[in-house]
């Protein structure tokens, strides 16, 4: 769980919500200076640039197995688990943003949506973070393309 006390003034995402970037931007971040804390955790691979934006503020870049590329600004001192959680929360919010308004909502403040369960063919309502992996990957790929096209 993200240390909420540490981010009490910045909200749930620390200093910046993860934003989609292009493949080219990601590889520019990766190649312009040696990546720092280059890590693979779950389905995310992430690092931060060695050049500081200000003090200990850095630019983080991430990609996942589906070719989704995200970037955000935060402290270089956050743990790998915190980076992972920020990326997962950002992905859920991106899916929520690009799900039709009639099929999305919030349960206790968490983004949720109606989806077709691949195993049973039945529609279900659940938190986006709890979606079956293949459904979540499909929805994230769609949302990522929509966000880049905007």
C-alpha cells in the first residue's frame, strides 16, 4: 500500500498521475541517460531517469507486456512496490476514463466497470483492479490507444 501520509498533499498518485507516452518517448527516456533502478515487477518494467527534475524529483517511465508506455514524476526514494501500485492505479483510472459512461462507476471510490466474463459469457460488475487478466489487458490496450489519439 502506498504510504498515504507521505503523499497527503499530493493525492493518491504522489506528484503526478501516470500518463501515456509513445514507444518513441519511452525509448528516448531509456536511451538519453543510463536508467536508474531499472526493474521488472509483475507485468511492469520501469526505471527513472538519472537527471533530477528538482531535488529528488525524477521522471519515471514504464512499459508492460502489452506495449503500454506510461510516465510520471515522483520522488526517487519511493519503493519498487509503490511504483508498481502507482502504475496499476494509473492503468485502472485510464481504463475507467475510456469505458463508456453507462458501463463504469465507482465502488467505495475505486473505479469499476461492467464487463463480459470470458469463461461464462455473463456480464459482471467488479472493480477494474479485479478484472480477469485478459479482460484487463484488452481494456487497457483500448484505453491507451484512445488516450494517445486524443
